[in-house]
C-alpha cells in the first residue's frame, strides 16, 4: 500500500508540474500579446492626436519632455449685448446764508 500512495503522490506532483508549466506558458504569451497590442494602440492614439493638431482642431498640452499630457480645446463664438439705461435728475439749490 505504501507503493500505491507513493505512486499517487508522484503522479500528483508530475501532473501539477505539467499543469503549472502549461498555464505559465499560456498566460505569459497572453501577457506579451497584450503588451504588444497596448503599444500599438498607444502609437495609433498618438498618431490621431498629431493629425488633429496638424488640422488645427485641437492643441496638445505637453510636459517638459514633449510627452502629451492632455488637450487644450479652444472654443470661440460671437457674443452680443444690449443695454438700456434711464434715470431721473433732481436739481437741489444749495442754500448758504
């Protein structure tokens, strides 16, 4: 019976090792693909922002190193105002004796 238990323990260790190795390889590859995809998306987002800046639709806010930190969007439009003012004047005579 001791040999059966030892055989089961060895099988469990080998099976666990194979499972761990396969999982590690799968998640490592998935992580590498995710990093690559994120890098490509960042490149495309920067390209889009530069195109918008060149079309003078937005201005980009950059830090000292030139890295884009945000957008400066300028809005303009007409404004008009109308005013009306009226008043009543009262003249008082200064009486000094």
